[in-house]
């Protein structure tokens, strides 16, 4: 492993002392601004609207507008009070509004907005008929008795709500103010500069989240802490989810669907509440026609069989279509097994294709009868997830007006992108993307460690390829995936906001908006390093074997500890030192936070950083004990003490999260993995810690962060040259944060050439391998990356790298976030030249590996 980030601490020296910025402008989300000027100021400016001066402007709305408008203006009043201490009044009568008013309304549904348009006082241009768009502008003397007004006018009901929450965020209220306890930034006055701002339409039409694998976090928290009266996920919990979605400018929810959860539609109030908040309800790829199969199908699982029991299945689906027809929904078509398993009732590939075609046709007839005769008012989705993608590639015909939702491989790598022909589909394309996952080869349910760089790269590539209709992120329990959720939704609202800006830039910007500009650099750099280290290996993926495999002996050839990690002892030491530096930096930053920021900082930064660091100390300490207890017992027992202390810290941190933060608000939300013995075939095994008597006694107050290192010969069997060393090549872009060094070099398209000079040191001859990020090509009907390689002017060779989902190569690739491709054998010491040409898209070089023959002695 190279790139030990020795400079990380130096980069933070200045950041920790970064002074608070003194400026009149409040920082608002850059993507939403119509120009570079701030939406809200905290000092008076000529011609600016006084949102809050000596008093707060009254909020004026039409009581006959959509229900979500009332929800939004109530939140705005509370948000203004949280920022300034002055709560605006709410009224639906212009005569009682006072001198200054905020007028909120939906075009065509608000008499106030419509009257201003008719009188020519409000010019909205192309807002009429636009999707989820809004304007914010000041209007002088809008009605008798009102001197000036700030008008927030939406093209539709969600456009109005998004306009209101745009103002909330601009004044200093984070979308995560409730879900992550982010305090509002305080200001005495709020002024809105003159001018009209227009926002929308969004880059992606339907943008949302999937609550999934909720057994260990969201369900116990909701049922025992937040809503014990319901004893499950019910309207009270879902209302908080809906509020978060609107603040994030999202509009779609796939609700929780595990067996522990009450099915969403089993409680009619849930659907009514979703409609009141203007949230579009959908269901996962395994739940056609809004049916929660694990909770609502009462017959035997094998009877969920359309080949042999079509009448019962049709009746089951049609009941839901009829009951939910009045609500805005996305209708999932197709069929899988009861709990996200393969469809039953057909044996061969062609039989499955034929049966799915029949199922889709029958489902569309139900929608015609109950929802929309021409289907224009019944948007439909089809997700070729797992084995269903093979059926689609095998010839399954999906009606042209149905949106195809391309899945990732469950680990953040999108499996297929639209071809040129598919981009012409009337129904368009979308993406189903995982930020949390329960499944093979190993789950990741505990800490949110998908690097924003991967989210940004994959979702930008998907949008550019035409996947612009639906984006859904599987977010597990929501917490602790807050950072990735923010990026995902910001990109879905405006794809260009983060185009050409890297992971460090996003994290610093996010930290500024969340904790204030005085903390932006320090927290941004801290999180950047955190995501890089955990991309090398997630805390849930540290073990050296997969479920079902034989547990390897400790240590191994070349004294590798960690098996698949292929880390030498010195590699592990460097990794743990980097984690120790992160934990120390997080502790130092935490001490600079205001008291009211402490809970948010712990939830969003301190807990994930310190828990990941401790999980690595625990695992590698236990590994080192097992590997060396016979040969170097004193050293091994000290390593065991490190592991035991780290385990105690993980549990103490988790105890604090659940029982102390925000006064116990999140009790039962955070579950350290593995939380129990369910789904064991998909989850890591608990670390086995040495017994107390086998551990070196340490001072109780000491919390060791490093381990003693065994005296081993240096081993240079594998040397790595990182991709950032090749960054001068044109046509390839360095993606910061994606890879095992600073980043990975991504080919700009087919035919792009990357020329590299490298040196094989004195000693044995070496093989050359390419370490690639396990991306998939776009526009292809397979999972194969293709490239050509020319070394030292020799004849060109063509290579393929296949890692189809569920293959052994794929399992290795997603655990390591790296696949290796050998391209040359036994090159002699000296200088060499290699030219790599991308023959497909999706080719990302992480590192060049120089591998000595196994028989070569260490030196």
C-alpha cells in the first residue's frame, strides 16, 4: 500500500485555526441560485426586502392552496424564529398582513399569486406548466395596505414547497436540522435583495430514497423511541421522512418493506399523509404494484406464482391499484419472489422472459382500468435487478412508455447504462443506487462509507447517458448516510452543481453549510481522508474470508494479515496511523464547536470517523495477536490489548449515540455491525477478542491507538505506482477520492490513450498488472471492460476485464474496490513504457502493480 498521507496533518494545521468569516451574505446552496448573488443577506441593502428587521414579515398564503403549502409555510415560520428569535405570523387575508409580507402560492391554485399575475405585478415568464419550478421575487405594493412583499410562486405544488425550503436553507436552516440536529445559524436581521430568481425544473424528474434493511436501526428507533404508541413505522415517522425529502428537494419514497415493518399501505393514514406532503409513493423492484409482499401476501410463498396462480396474484395486485389510484404514485411493474428473490413459476430463460412479458401486459391493463385509460397519468417503472438484467439482455421487451431503472451492483457501481436506442425511449431511464446494502458477498449496514467521489462519478455518467427520469437511493436507515444522501439529491436537482468539482470541494462546501465556513476546510479534509481510507476497505468488510468460506489461518504467506486485504504488517501500521490521526483531528475539531453544534458534529463526523478507526484497531489487533502469539507473545498480547480497548471504544461511542446525543432522541437507532445473528450468510463475523488473562495489562486511562510491530523482513513482492502519478495525460481525468492513493485516472471515452513510464527496481523480473476500479462500461450489453496495451513498443495486445455480478471476480472486486488485470510477465529491471487505450467507457486506472515471482525472497 502506498500513499500513507503523511501530509494530512500538515494540511490541517492551518485549517484548525481558520477564523470565522465576517461577511454580510449568508451562504446558500450554490446550485439553486439563478445567479451568483446570495438569496438572503444578514445586513440591510438598498431596495432589499426586510424578511426580518425590527419585526418579522407576515407570511400570507391561500388556505385553498395545496396542503403541502400550509406545511411549508408553517415550517418557514418556525425556521425564521429559529434563526432570528422572531416568529412571523401566518394569515390568509391580505388585509391583516401588515406592511411587509411573504406571499406564498401555487400558480393556478392561489388567488393571491393569480391576482398579481393578472394585474401585471408579477411576471412569471415560462413558469406556467413547468415541472417543480419556482420563482422568488420582491413586489412593491402588491395589495392595499402592504408596502412590499416577497413572493414565492410555484409552478406546481412541489415547486411551491421547494421555493419555501429554498428560503429556509438560505437563511441558515439545514435540511438536516431535525434528522441530524444541525442548529440554525443565528442572525438578527434577514434581507432579500431585489430581483427575480427562477429555479428549476430539476435535472431528474423523480428523486427519492428507499428505506431498507430497517431491522437494526430505523425500526427499533421508531417503534421504541420515536413512536412507541404505534410500535412500528407509522404516520408519525413517515411525516418526518416526508419533511426531510422536501427540504432536500426530493419527491419520491419507496417505504420500508422488511417483515418487521408494518406495510406502508396497511395504514391508510400513511398514503393520505404522503399526498398532503406531495410525496410520490413507489415501491422497490421486488414489490410490484405498490404491494409489500412480505407483509401483505398471506398465502404460501410458493403460491406467489404467476404461471400457476395468476388469478390470485392478479386479484392481490388489483386491490392495491384500485385503493391507491387517487394518489400520485410510481407503479413498479414485473415480478420477483416474495422477499427480493428470483421469480418462481418458470424454469428456462425464455420461459421467464415470456412470463414477465405477460405479467407486465396484465399489470398495465389494471392501471388502464383504475388509474389512467391511456396510461399517461400512471408513470411506470421496471427495474432489471440482479438476474432480471440477464432476462432484459436476453430479449425481454419493455413497453416504450415504461421507465427502465438501471440498478447498480449493490456496491455503487452501475451495471448498465442506456444505449443510443434506449435513450430514445418515451418512458426514459433511471437509476437505482445503493448507499447501504444487506446481501452477498458482505453487507454494509453500519457506517456510511461510500465515497462521494464514486456517487458523483457514477451518477454524472448515468445522467449524461440519458438516465434522467427516476433516481432512487437505497439509504438503509437514513442515518448515517446523510452526507451521501445530500450529494445524491443535490445532483438530482441540478446535475451541473458538482460537475467538474471534486470530492474535497464537495465535502468542504457541505461542511461550510452544515457547521459554518470557519469549519469548512478542517472538516472537509478530515472527511475526505475518512472516505479514502474506508474506500480501501469498509469497516464491515475487514475480515479475510466471505461467509461460507473456510476461515484462513492467521498471518499467511509473506506475513500478510487480513487475507484479501493483501496488506503487509507495515501496510497495516500505516493504515492504523492514518486512522489514529483522523480520530485525533476529529477530537480537536470537536473542541472548537459551539455547544449547540456538539450533537450534530458527533452524529455526522465524530462518530463515523472514530468508530471506523476503532473498528480497524480492533480487527487488526486481534489478527496480530493470533498471528504472533506463539512467536512473539509479549508483542502479541500488547496488540490484543489494543484490540480490546478499541472494542470498548466502539461500544462506548455507540452507547453515546443511542443514549446521550440530543437527550436520547436516537435511542436504538445505531447498531454496531454485526448487530445480531440474522442473515449471517451476508454479514461479517464478530471479531474474536482474546480473554482478559491473555491481554497485556494497560493503564485504565490509556487508549492505545497504535500497535507494536513484529520484527519482520521487508517485503517488496508487490510495488504500486498510484494513478495520480499519471495525471499529466490528456483525455484521462484524475477522480480525486476514488482509489487507493489520491484518486483514479478515468478515461474520457473510447480511444483515449494513457502513456506511462515506470521503473522496475533492481532485483527480480516482475509482472505488470493494472489495478482498475470495478466500473462497468456504458452502452454495452455485457459486464466487460475492454482495453489495449502496448509495452515498450512491442505489438499491441487487447485485454478484457469481466466481473459480472455474483462472479468470484466481482466479489473480490467490490470488497477491495479494485480488480486486477495482468498485462505483462517477467519484465526485467529498468525503465519501461506502457500505453493503455480504452476500448470501452468506464475504464478507471487506480494503480500500476509490479509483482515479483512468488519464489523471490524478501529483501
